C-alpha cells in the first residue's frame, strides 16, 4: 500500500452499509482484538473485496504502531477506506457505541449503590479471574514481540529491561506508568540514534490538566486521555493506566468494583477500551461514563482522519518503530504488573481458588476468555448464595 493508495475511495460502500456492517461487528465481536481483526478481514477482504489482503495487513501493522486501541483504529481505518471520512465516523461509532451502551447499562447493575447479592457474587467471581486473563494477554503479546529481537543480544537484553520497567511501574507507581512507557520508548529512539522530531522530555507535564489533583472532571478527562492516546501494546494496558487513578488516587471505585468493571469489559463485545466508561460512571454517573468514552475514543478518530493517508509512511518511519521497540515491551510488562495488582486486590479466600482455576483454564488448557469469565461468575454466584463471605 503506497501513500497514494491510502486515499479514501469513498464510493465502495454507502454509509448505510457501513453502519450496518460495522455495528454488526461491534455487537458480535466477542473475544477482544484478535476477534475484531478476524471479523474485519472477513468483511473487507474476503466477503466484500473492498481491500486486498496486503493492504489490510499493512493497515493492521500501521495501527499497531499507533498508541491507543489498535483494533478500534483498524475498524475506523477500514471504514475510512471504503466510505471516506464520513464512513470513518459512521463505522467507528457503529463499532464502539454498542460496547459503551452495554458497559454503562451493566454498570448501573454492578456498580449501583445496593446491587443484589447474586450480582455481587457474579462480579466477585468474574473479578477473581481477571488477573489470569491479564497474564494470558501478556503471554500472547510477548512471544511475537520477543521473537523479533531475540537473535540480537543487545536488543534482546534491552527488551527484557523494558519489560521489567513496565512491570515494576505498573505494580509500584501506577499513576506515573505513562511516563515509564514514554521513557522506554524515548530511550530506544536515542539508542537507535534516530530521535523523534520535536520530542522534549520537559514537555510531558504540559499534558496534565490543571484540575487533575482535584479528582473532578479534569482528572477523569486526563485518565480517559491516557487510555485512548498514551497506551501502547493492546487493550489490557488500560488496566494499570486506570486502576491507580480510579481506585487509589481519586477513590472513584473500590478494588472489587474495579475488578467488576474489567470483567465487564472482557465479557462484552466490542473494544475492551469501553471499560473506561464504567470508570467514568463510577466517578460522575452516566454523564461521566459518556464523557470518558468520548475522550478515550477521540484520539483514534483523530489519528485516522488526520493521518490515514500517511499510514505506509508511518510503518516505514524508523523513529516510530524505534519508539515502539521500547514502549511495546514496557507495555507488555505493564500488563504483567497489572496482574499483580489485580490479584492483590482480592479479599476472600475462595476468590483465590477461582483465580487458580482460571489460570489453569486459560494458561494450561487454553480455554476461551469469555467462557472462563462467565464460568467464574457462575461459581461466584453459587458460592455466595451458599453463604461464603463477601466483603
């Protein structure tokens, strides 16, 4: 795909068709980014022949170089290619809105002031398995990432170092994780001697809203912005980016409620980043949930609408690739660090038993994530209704 070929063609599909097809994927896309990519490829390459296989693969790779939710950006880009800027907006909303609506609806039940006992049990059961899901997600990312560098001793050593930094940062200094990700990326750029143009270490503080310390709307906007524009390495990186703010800094949620929110994001279709809507709901009600979703997903639309024509150049940009060589493994480490904090947030002995069973199911038996979380939720309901303690 050349830079010229990345121009939107505009006449391949009507907006009505885009709305129908992308909404269908948003409603049926259980299983996270791998499922979304497979569904998009089946639609635009195999069924409708709107893009050829090489172009789709290049677009997927370019989206992987961008911060934020890669599969969401791929969905927006594919809609952009077949129906222009208007198609990008219609298709992107079709892919995202069902997940946000479903997350907010479930938040009313699971994060309400007095949810029924069986609902609390389901949340505690599913939440207990989330740490195992995080480890599985990290494992799926680290294998191909490390395989690209293991033949080069220096790069492999740095990869392991970035992984360790990300793990430690997520587990120990959650609010500043984004700085660790940026630092790892910048270090790798400098080591590869191709500095990112216009990047200044001293400018990071300018990104932080003045009202962040209050825990008000400004803080929610900053949290959602980090999720949508400063996360590298897949949807699960949002967990450590959100947890420190939502639970420990601003106290919008308790640890069990945050575990519930993450579980909801996993068992519902559509982009995992829609989980941020549950955090926004906990912070400022339905308006906060909608605001968090808008802020988190706006960068994805901006990246495609402003830069879609330059995707091939992005893939070939050595500075961008070098940055991701550092930030990528750090983000994978952050997912592992998130697994540590999620596990330590469990409060009941029976939850650790569910976590162990989920780890075996996901890591040893390779069971489906959604099925594992639903089974954990069912066990939680049974255990709690049988009289087990629940804090």
